[in-house]
């Protein structure tokens, strides 16, 4: 049942619904802005069991746009802490943060300024890095291939950000290994053509993301939640398949990850992905069945009754909902009413649903 609480380590989620991480491209020097207070404040009152903060870069090069959140220095840490305290004052919903490096998808315009467009010189483009010197799309620049020294720096930046997330008090961290960002770029044979120990066969392509996973595991407290967003498939003939994905998730589980959120697509602009209601549920179900790790699914889950069905059928343990919460912050309460579940909403709002 979707409204039954779930305990992961020492963290209790009051239901199985997560607010999906959603980049707002509204940070100032990597720090949360007033917009984040409004946006996350609203989502924190949605009644979800877990609030995931958007993809946050581990360093400047790892941003998607100049206006991404970044958690690298002490000024940023202080500013995140202030926002975190504000959200915790609103209620005690566990709060997670997603940590990422954009790799070759970085140095982009903010989508509402120019969608899927790399920055130009006038707009302070920066040199991007990736496993291989392969551009993500026709009009995109060629990234530089990462060398061993630079990869070591990225590992250190992940470690540094995880320490900061721990200091702030986040309940959960999620390493972004999907949507075509750097760690996904290592995993996918489409973006990784390396001939060293980080490319070629599966074991080699897994190596860099798993190295980071191991380091993160050493730092992140065992009583909190550690997860990853992964790709179930690239939706491309030559890309990652569900069977490869299962093998990767097994490795994450061995390292001690608590959950995976099964996403898909994003390694190239155009894939064979077809967007429809609950389009990733089956991928999630397969991964759950074959790995027994806690799984979360996402993608066009627009109503709570349907979401409950997914949980009841055992296709996923958790759900992430994104755009529907923006469209309707009262989604959960309305769903609870439909399902005749009582005592979900604060008493002040009880009569709003008569
Ligand atoms: C504006 C926007 C920003 C997003 N930013 C992120 C992000 O930071 N990290 C991430 O993993 N997914 C991101 N996504 C994907 C969502 O988390 C979610 O998986 C996707 O929107 C599908 O779920 P939905 O149909 O419930 O919105 C974003 C989606 C949108 C619409």
C-alpha cells in the first residue's frame, strides 16, 4: 500500500512517494536562491514521504548550466544548510539531494533561454570532459577525454560534496548515474570508446562509476539512505540493455547502496524512448525481481490510485513523481481522499477536501 510507511535504515518515509529531483537552473554561484525556498517549500508540503532536491553539481565543470546548484565550497555549504533548516522547520519530511557531474552535457544554455543548445563564447562556455572525445549531438562541442589525474579529481570532488551533504544533515543522497550525465557516459558503450581499463567490456565500463560508489559508501552514514539514479536501458540498439543494467545494480547492491531509481534514456538527444503512462514500470519490475534491491520508478505517473497499483503489484517499492506535483501540489491528498484513506493531511486542511 502506497500510504504505508517504509523504513530504510534509520529513516522513516511516511509513504512510498518521492518528489522527483527537478533542476531549476536558478542557483546563484551554485547556492540556492529565493526561488528554491518557494519551489521546495511548496513541494515539501505535498505530503510526499521523501523530498529529493535537484541534481547538484560536485564542481563547476560538472554543472549543466551556469545556474545549477553546486555543493563544493563552504559558502555553498552554508547556503544549503540555511535552506535545509528552513525546509525542516516546515515539517519533518526526510530530504535527499542528488549529486551529479554533467560531463559532455555541461556548458549548456538554461533550457527556457535556448533548449538543448551548448553555450557560446559570449555566454562563457566552458571546456567539458567525458570518457571519450565524442559529442552528444550534431551541434555540440567535442568534450576532452578524461585522463587519470582528472578522474582522480572528480572522485575527490564527489567525496568532498558527500562530506558536505553529511554535515548539512541530509537524510538521503542519490548519485546521478542516468540521463546521459558523466557516470552514465562511462557506462554506455555509445559514449565510452576508451581502450584503457575504463572502457570496452562491461567490467571496465562499470569501473569508474563503481569507484565513486565505493568511496561515497565509505563516507555516507549507514543509518541514512544511499541510492543511485540509473538507466534501465538507453533505448538504443547499441546502448545499455536491461540485462547489463541488472548486472550493474547488483554491483551497487554489493557495495551497500540501499536503492536504485530506475530511469532511462538521455545518452543521445534522440532515442527510441516512447513516453506514455508509467513507461518505466516494467524496467523497474525486472530490476527489482533480479536484484532484490529497493527500487523506485518514475515517468508519467500522474495519479495516486495508479501509483498505488504499481506498488501493490510489486513492480516497485517507491515512486518518484515530478511534473504532476508542480501541476497539482495537492495530488497526494486528493489521491488519499479517492482511496478513502484518512488522516493524511494536516487537520487545518481537512475540510478543503469535503
Ligand atoms: C524541469 C525538470 C527538471 C528535471 N531535473 C532532474 C534532475 O535534476 N535530476 C533527475 O534525475 N531528473 C530530473 N528530471 C526528471 C524528473 O525527475 C522525472 O524523472 C521526469 O520528469 C519524469 O517524471 P514525471 O513524469 O513524474 O515528471 C527533471 C524533469 C523536469 C521536468
